[in-house]
C-alpha cells in the first residue's frame, strides 16, 4: 500500500471512528424527532442507579403492564374466581377462560382464542402485534431516554419508565388508548352525538377523521400553561362552528375519543370558529405531549388494534444497586487502560492498529445493543460486550505474536505479517466460530437475563472475528506504510543479522 493510499485509509478510519463515537455519546435533534445516544440511555437505565450532574436520582423507575381486552393475569383470574360464591357460576366463569402455556395469563375463549379454544387466534395475534408497534411508536415519540417497551408472557405489553420522568400515570393512561378517533358533542360521553367523522350532507358519503382534522400537537405558553392543539381542515372548522353556534345559550361538552375512551373533554360555553383549537386544563408539558402524541398516532395509524387496559404503576429501585453504573464505568476504564498500556508497551506504535480495530468493534456493538428490540442496555449485555472485547484483544495479540516470531527468523515485515496471519488465521477463526455458536445456542435455551448476555456475547464474538481478521490487518498495513522503520514501529526484533528491520 502506498503512502498516499494508506494516509487516505487512515483518514477514513479516523472519520468513521469519530462519527460512531459522536452517535454513541451525543444526543441531538433530528428534525421533529430526537436521537437519544447510547450514553443517554445508559444514564437513565432503570437497572443501573446513579445520580445525574444536577443531583437527580436516575436509578430505578416504574413498570406497568398493558393487558389486551380478553386477556387477564393469573392473579386477576384467581381473585375473580374466588370471589364468586355460587359453585355453578364459578365453574361457568372458569369455563370461559383458557390458561396460557406458562400459566401467567388467562385467555377469554370467545374473544381471544381460535378454533382450538386454547391459544390466541391468528387474527388476534396479528392485531396484537400491530398494537405493540403503535404503543412503541408513541413512547419513542416522547424522545425520553430510559423508556422501554417490550412484550411479556407473549400477550402483554410491559412498560418501563425512568424514575425522574414526570406524569408517569398520565402518559401510561394516554398511550393505552387504541382505536379510531371520533368527536362527540353533548351533555355526556355516552349520549353525545358523533359530529366527526360523519356522512356528508351533500355527497352522502362517509368521511374518515382525516377529512376534518389534520393533526395534533402540544406546546407550553410563556406563562407556563400547557396546551393540546387540534388543527382542523376547512370542513372540520365548519362542523365545529355549526355545532357550537348556540353554545352561549346552553353549554355542552365536546368529547375527543380514541376508540371508546374520552381522552379530551372540552366544556364549550361559546361559539368556536377557529382552524386551531388550544385546549388547556390540568395538563403539564409532558401530559399534554402524551395526549397529543396518542391522538396524532391514532390519526395516522392504519390497522386493526386490540383494546388495552393499563395496570397500575409499580415503583422499584435500581436492580443492581445505586452505584452499578459507576462500577461498570470503572470496569470498562480498567479494561481499556490495561489493554492500552499492554499493547503500547509490547508493540509500540502498532497499538494504534489495535485501537482502530477495538473502537470499530466497540461502538458498532454498543449501537447494536441499543437498537436491537429484545436487548436493553444493562449489566448482562455489558458483561457480554466486555468478554467479547477480551476475545478481540487476545486475538489481536495472537496475530501480533505470530508475526513477531516470523520477523525474528529474519523475514521482512511484509512477509512476517502474511505468514503470521496465515499460521494463526484458522485457529483464531475456529475459536470465534465455536464461541459464537456457544453464545447463540445458549441464547435460544436460556432464561431472560442469561439469554441477553449470551446473544450480546455471541454477536460481539462475530464482530471480534471481523475486526481481528480484517480491520486489524487493514489498519496494520495502512500504519506500516507510513513508517520507514517497520521493525521499530512494531517493536519487533530480528535475531538474524540479515533480517533488516527496516524492510
């Protein structure tokens, strides 16, 4: 490799490392969305504990479950069953439900199960999957680090919220609403007349809600008042103006519903003729945003969703103690410093090749753990990542030692590197394959905590193999091309006088 090409290669590698480092450590806005970095999510993780710079406790948090209509927990089933005094009625109640394979849930047969009357039907499973995607989208739009949405026991949605999040209950409730948006007007929610959507009096055709409403948003005024904002089309504004024309004489209430749930109730005492309706009340900035997000996603959502009932919030402390995050940072620091000192003392400037391969291993792995839905940043994934990093360090050291031995025989540096890699390639390759298979097999048969560790470790071993056998060698070649004294660059010494270390 020529000096110019090697210089360009090193610049490209450096830029790539810098970009990955930025993405992993810096949070930033992305248009109307917001990107929470890996570090931001780690600092807010409910399992780690720790105190932020402003003194706010970030460890621990809240957890709650969304139960689909027709599915209840085993505890609720037992309580309902035991609360029925009549034996015949009790048996009839038991006959309405089928237990899940794990016994933690009970399915209402007529609502949930298929023809076998034991497991949820394919239609219900598809609707539940669409509902989970909708709920996950809503929480993602909050742009809050530390929020986690996953599926527990097959058919319940588990929500984990960080301890320093405000209005957890309001957010949990608003995001549980599923179904189509409708607007009613009257004295109460049950008897209110549906005014949107409705059949056009001119065309006698049914319009969707999007014909009347363009979107929902939220904002906080200069005085600190939080608003939910509803933006109407011309047709929607006309409907509202017509319905509220006589509101000054007899006030009524406008009900904005998602499915059967009235998420917004607005008492109307005067005529409304505006393209945007600002609704205040007892909203905080976060609860207003949650209501707006719930409506806005329901407005654009297309699918058949199941109704959800939100469970109460449960507060818990950090799973691994208040200082777990600090200890993990210390552990990583010890590994990184120890690794760096060893490679620089043993291999001098060749250690930079190892650092390139290590950073191009570590940052993509961190992003994978952050992005893969069934993984979360925690102690298990951290330990798996650390062990995979050790595998990479050992692999690079093995390849360096093999090349060192060849160079000691009097060969040129280029020949030493080629021969050294040739001799250790299959050994390193086989070890990585064996460890990756071990990790993936363990992932499929292990419990939740161990499976997260196993998958992270297996994935890390795959990344380690690529970096040790490809990235490391590429960085080594690019760096050596910039040195006139390649033997001294790598701290390699030739025993034979004819082996000039500058070749």
